[in-house]
C-alpha cells in the first residue's frame, strides 16, 4: 500500500541569513547603535506590558509543521478529503499548523516505524499493523479513530461462489503487501476461519487488483473507497463487504505515544486533530464541495476518475468516518468495547505475544478538544462554497 523511493523531508522554521561581506564599518556601527536603541525599546515595552497587559503584534504567527504520511503509497485517492479541505479552507493555518502531506514508502509497517523514528509525525495504519508494531516495541498510539467501524472488504473474481468471509477456509487471498496479513487474520478469526488454513499471496502493489480480477486468487483484501474506483478503471470484481459481518475497528491517526505525556504535545496534536475534524464536518455539510476540493488538489485523479466516481468513492469512506459523529461521540472516537474485543482476538491468535492494554494502544484524550470548534461557522463555510458546474450536477448517494 505504499509508494517506493519516497523522499522524506522537513522544513526549517526560518532561513538563516549571513551578513554581506560588502557591509562597511560605518554601516556596522550604525547597525549596532540601532540595535541598542531597539533593545532599549523592547525592554521598556516589556515593562509596560506588565502593567497594561500584552501588546498586539501585526506579525504573522509562526506555524508548527506536522508531516502526515499516507498508508497507501499514494496521495492520489479521495480517502483523505478532510486533509485537503482543511488545507483549502485554512483550518490548519487557523490552528497554527503547516501540514505536509507525503505518500510514504512501500514497507507495510512504515506507517508506525516512520512516526516512531520522527521521520513523520502522523500516519494512518490499520489496527492490525498498529498492534503488531506496539507489541514489537514501536512507541506509537492511535490518537484519532478515523473509522470506528470496519473499513476493509474482500474483492472476489466476478461470478465467484464465495459470498461470506466465513467461507474462506482453504482459499488463496491476494494482497498488495505481505504486511496486510495483520489486517486479514483478525477478520478471519472473527468469522470463524483458521488463518493457517488460507494462503496469502503477495501480488504486489498496485497489481494485486488485477490478480483478483483475473482469478489468480480466490479473494483479495480491499477497502471502502476502492469499489467505485476499481469499477471506473475496469477492475471487474464482486464484493464481500466487511462491515456487514465484522464489528472490528479500523484505521486511526497514530502519533508518538510520548506526545500525550507533555502539555505541548497534547496541545499541538489536539490542534491538528481539530483541523481534521473541521474538514470532516465541512464534508458532512457539503459532500460535493469536499469532493471538488480534493479532486482539484490531486490532478492525477482526473485521468482515472470522473467527478461522479470521485464523489462516490469519497462517500464510501465518509460513511465510516461519520459513525462516532452521528452517535454523538464526536469525530475520531475510539469505542472501548470494540477495541477490547479486537485486542483479545489479536492476542488469542498469537499476532501479539500478549494481550495489549487499551492504554498502550489508543487514547481518547484529544477527542473532546479536537471536536471543540464552531460547528455553525464550519457549516456556513461549507454551504457558502461555490461549486463548479460539473460538481453541482453530481449526485450524492
């Protein structure tokens, strides 16, 4: 699920400047005199502020950079619409954040490793990969459950007799990365299938979809958002929808566990998640607008998806995103009962060497703060957005 040879980078907060070698002694003297006068003025102003309160500066506030990494090896998907909306509408900047979006490498466990190694700040792993990583000593935690319900599905060749996950015993399952076994196995156990009875076939990214369609395997892992996309690109398959039988949680935004132990870390990531939640709220109020923003931000989508398919693909994911919001828990809430059951399934099957505790796996500590924003203002912003003639005509299912 990851793009190869991705170049990771970070930006510095400010550029360093060196004095020109042509600066004259006179200029240097004048600069020193001006600097002394400036420092004296600052000291006086600081003393005054103790009496009358803080002064107001016209300077733009310094933004803190957060680097977010996709778990799919590509940014050219509709799934991350809330990020593009938050960038477009200025929600990140309003929270004092400069967000960088990168695709990530092909390693299936990169989403957690790169966060822990401080190469990126936030990523989006499946819960299976998250738990396997934590059990291996990778110090990350899910801080915002993007999809509280099941997002993963199985595609089967057109006309296949397979209709349920419970029928997968002895079958071959294609994947785009061997790491996806950590996603599949808990779903198999939940459906009463012994994971040892199935064969996982690494068909490669992105060719695993063609392998499924051509019958090289009995089924293949996929997820919400791909149903519309694959149909639009000629991948002709049938679908077994995971959420129809599975109650397991899905991907969340993971961060370094240490960030929740400091006031600065909690503040920064609460603000980041708040901008994300605002993007999701905008999309709830105006799905067409969110789809248009995302579609225009990713020009490569135009080569494979029509505006209607783009909206359909986005909506497949959006339904899962909205579970906790509709339930009154706010965006990003982790359901303790669902996670407790999932932790037990993963431990019982030996995917983790011990039963992980909820405290080391996920946290709802940021959720209240992330959902603390002016919902009416976001709704007004969404409804006032001017749709293009093309997106104004698309239907919202």
